[in-house]
């Protein structure tokens, strides 16, 4: 070890992606004495504003990722490589592992969060409850025919066509009533675009999510099951724990999430988005919708509402440290997203938020304002769910530049 190596005892976690999820790892890293090194898209991005060691480069650039983990100028090599989004080159990751850098989650797990066809096949093999689905063939005529056949088998003539790769937050997902409504995507696939799959449009009663942390040694923990409320395909609110959830249903949801985490050998924090369905007999069950292999919006409540936040837990998990308690610290925590804003500077709303909702935990991401963009969130904890929810949505409305009287509360 050279004398020039700074703080040689501190573990270094390298993160690909410089958005809000990497940004929110920074306070957790500081508390744990862990050094973050984040590959950011540009020097002004969300994480680059708070992380000192933030080289600029693209997630698709193999050389940039190799540089991120390599020692340089007295700077130590990274102890582990992880991610804050799933758009990363898997072949490179396998090579990095072969050359001695742990990559968590590993590429063989990650592919299930990158490719929805691979994910559905694997979950089906694991016996995990999923919506009815099929992959569409590449040949356009055959794809149309398969889609028409699938639609004919639905209860109400509607189905959901998805691109296997590249979509998130409602992108790459389309509800169709006729096979021709996917023609542009079918043509795009022939042109080198992503493969397509079609799924039943599930008549769900609500959406649930289970957040899991798993470390390489196999230790696994789940947080309480949450309800997530989506608007226009984007998470708007999360209620932790999900109200009116029977012990049996919570156990079923957790068991499904753990079965996937273990079956796919996931390491780090992992989110399973689920549909809750209610059968004619009133029995409620879950179907798996999507997987995310990273900290997730459905887990932002844990920053203020759980003993261990998902960001601290992700760092512990990828470093193979014992996991922290996932117990809630309040009866209820509600997270309300700030999706777009009429304010140029969201911080201009802080005086009003401080006056109206002094117990709001505000978390702003330092991002440029665009309509519908995730710019921040607010957590409120407390005993009375209706009041907690009202306070969280009021604070989020103020940060969107609305007067709370006109805020959307449903
Ligand atoms: N993200 C990653 N996968 C899904 C989401 N929402 C987070 C990551 C990423 C950021 O959203 O933190 O860097 C990108 O946000 P935007 O607003 O630039 O698209």
C-alpha cells in the first residue's frame, strides 16, 4: 500500500448513473464511511452536485466503466460496481467479474430487469404468478396474427404491448384494442428496435410493491409491503405499509419477492411491482408486473420511515455487510412525488412548505424542470393515515408550484 493512497480503509462503491437514485446514496455513504464514485452523464446531473468523485461518461461506454473501477493517481480501485439504472452493457460486466471486480447485482440477474421477455420466461419457470403473456414473433405478419390471437383471448378485447427492452416509468408500454395499433413498434423491431411482448391488461384492485435486500452471502430482508399509486404510468404516491392488507396477502407478496430474489440470485436492493387482484370469492392475490434491480421509487419512504433506508441497505448489501433492520419507525409513512413543477427553482417553495407542513421530509433532486419529471419527493410519517397523506400531498403540491387547495388528492 502506498503512502499516497487516501483513506485506504474506506471501501469504494462505484455506481453507474448519475440521477436521483445515485444522489440519494450519498448521505448513506457518508454515514457509513463508504466512498462513492459515480459515473455521471454530465457534470450538472443530480448526483454530480453532491458526489465529489463523479467522472463524466456514458453508461454504454465500456472504457468509461473500466476507468470508473480502476485505480488512478493515488485513487484506489473500486471494491464493487453497482448501478442506479439498468441500461448497462452486460457483456462488459461479465468480463469485469472475470478480472476480479465484484458486480452487484451481477449481469445474469440484471438481464431480468433489462429484458421483459427474459424476465417473464424465468418467472414462469419459477412458478411466480404473472399476467398471461406471450412474446411476439419478429415477422410482422406473424406478430400481428399472434397479437390478434392474444386479444381474442382477453376478457374485454384489450391487452398491453410492451417493448422487451428500454422502457421505464410508463415508456415502452401501450394498451391496444386492435393488432394494427402496434404496427409502428412491430416495424421498429424489424428495423433493429426492441422485441415485443403482449400481456393481459390485469383488472387490478391496486398496485403493491415489495422491496427486498439481499447480500452475496444470502442474507435477505424485506420491508413492509407498500401500496403505490400511479398517475399516467408514473408513481405518484406510496403508502407504507399498504392499508388493509391481510397477514396472508402480505406473506404471499413477500414470499413471491423472496422467491424471485433467490431464484435470480439478486444482490443489492431489488423491487418487485405487483398487481393486487380480487377474485369473485373476494380472495386477493398478487401478480408480478415489473422488476427493478436497484433502489426504487417505491422505497423512498424508507429514508424517513424505516430504521434502514433502501440506500444505506443497498450499500451494505453490495459490500456484503450485515443488513440493517427494515422495521418501520412510524405507524404510517406516505411518500408523495413531485412530478414536474411550475416553479423554476423548487427551493422557492421551501418557506411555504416549512410553514404549512413543518414535519415534511423534503428531498429535492437538483434536476432541471420538465413536465412530469421526477424532481423530488416528500415523506410524512404519523399515526393517522388520512392526515399523513394530506400533509404529504400538500407539501408536494407546494413544490409543484400549486396552491394546496388545488392539489390533486384522491
Ligand atoms: N431511474 C432509473 N430507472 C428508473 C428511474 N426513474 C432514475 C435514475 C436515473 C434517473 O431516474 O436515478 O438516473 C433519470 O431521471 P430523468 O428524469 O433524467 O429521466
